[in-house]
C-alpha cells in the first residue's frame, strides 16, 4: 500500500501527524536506512523499510489471527475474573486491539479468529450470512441416526421457542461416550450443548474445527495462535 509517511506512522499509533512531522524534521525517521525529513513523502508499505527513532515499523492496519483457544480462558477482551484470549497475545499483536470474532464457551477449545476489522467480524457473525461452523463433540450418551435426522430438521432449543436451522450431525463413534462432528449455521448461546440437551444428551468435550472456509491449523497447540495466511484471508474476503 502506498501512503504518506506521517499517515502510515499515525495509523499504527505512533503519534499525531503533526508530531510525526516534527520528529521527521528532527531526523527521527528513516526510509530504507536514509533519514527522511519530509514526512509527507509517499512510501510503499510492502517495499520500503520505515524506521522511527531507530525501530523498524511494521505497517499492519488490520490484524487477522487464528488461535487454538484453550479450555479455561474466556472469549473476551477483558474480564474481572478469568484470563481472556487477548491476554494470551503478544504485546506486539495486542497493540492492534484485536477482539474475538464471536464467542466460544470457557470450556470449549479450538478455532477462534481475532481481528480488529469490525466489518469482517460483522460479516462472519451476521445471522443472515449463515456461516458454517464445524465442531468436534464428545457426548455422554449414544448418538443415534434419529439424532442425525433431528439435527437435519432443526432442533427446538429447550427453554426457548426457537428452532435452529438445519444442522449436520456426523457420527464418528456411537457408544458411551460418543463422538461426532456437528456443523451449525448460527451462533446462539451454548448452541451445540443445547442442541444435544434437546435430544437428551450432554456434551462433555467441544472443539471448534472450522469457521466458514477457515480451518483450525492443527499444529497450533491450545493457547497458540498465528496470523492468517494470504490464502485464508482471500477465502474470508473474496474480492
Ligand atoms: N456451542 C456451544 O455450546 N458452545 C460453544 O462454545 C460453541 C458452540
């Protein structure tokens, strides 16, 4: 991206454009190793190396992270009692104020996207967009073919007069406990757990494997995260 030095540095939170202009005049800004006193010069954020007060400045306007959320942390930016997913980020990533795209329960693990791009988060969470979310679930009682049918028809959630959209239930192992994959198109509070409750079952372990076109990178251990790749981003934001 091509933009003015002062805009680039202020976008990443270094200071106001006025302050950056003064700092550049004082020789605090270098472009490709050469002092640049004119902060209105245009640089290319992909090509040029910009330094401010001797530190390289990485230009990231938006940040897109994939985390393997561990059990025991909450999907929030702040919490009075529990550690949050944002607490697990390095300072250099937290700097961009990312927030979790939707919520996983405290006792659920797996794929959680974090970004500071509100539009993308909104698009992924919008109930109208029906973004598929696939989970691996272990449940206490035996899952049956009747459950598969009930999920496919939509489940009326206990204590709520709401019928879910059709969901896909694939049995991996039927028994005590059973394991399965569940794909839902909404993100109602405790949805997967409540869907199983409605068919007299109980989730004992839940892990999200994918959200829309993005799959959990299984090389990430619980609590680890990484930037989304260009390819994953282009899947999320087809132009
Ligand atoms: N459904 C649940 O019940 N919990 C989650 O964390 C996600 C989906």
